[in-house]
C-alpha cells in the first residue's frame, strides 16, 4: 500500500529553501528603505540648494563664502555657497553645497552677471 505525503527530509529541504529566500527578500527590503530615505534627503536638499541660488541671483554678487541652515521636510540642512569671479568680466559663479551631518547630498552651480 502506497502512502501519499512528504517525508521529513523533503519538508526540511523545503523549509531551508524558504528560509534562504526570506532572508534574501528581507535584505532587499531593508536596502530599498535605505535608498528611499537617501532619495528623500536628496530631494529636500535640492530644494534648499535651489532656494539659495534664487536668493543669490536676486542680490548683487559678492565674492566669498556664506553658509547657513534651512529646514525642509522636517529636516535641518546645512548649506554653503561660494561665489567666485570667472574669467569673463562681470560674470560670477555660484556653487552651493547642501549637507547634513557631514553627508553631502547635493552640489549645484549657477552663473550670474552683475
């Protein structure tokens, strides 16, 4: 008489395969969450950088470095803007870098004339 069902070895092998698959999927999910958080920070940091470039374009350019803090998306970001002269007379280069806890999220450049 033939019995239907799985042997203990078959069940253990299936559990082993299932466990390996779950470990891989949980690692991928954790990595996905970390990438999503990084992209969120980059998006808000881009908004901060754009805001600072807009403010700088509305004023007369002054060669030097300025810095400050701005809040976006419930997070505080540190920005630093460097204004420098270019070889072309009357044209200035603006470079703004936005970071948080030594982690630079975005650097943007723009040019403005007097």
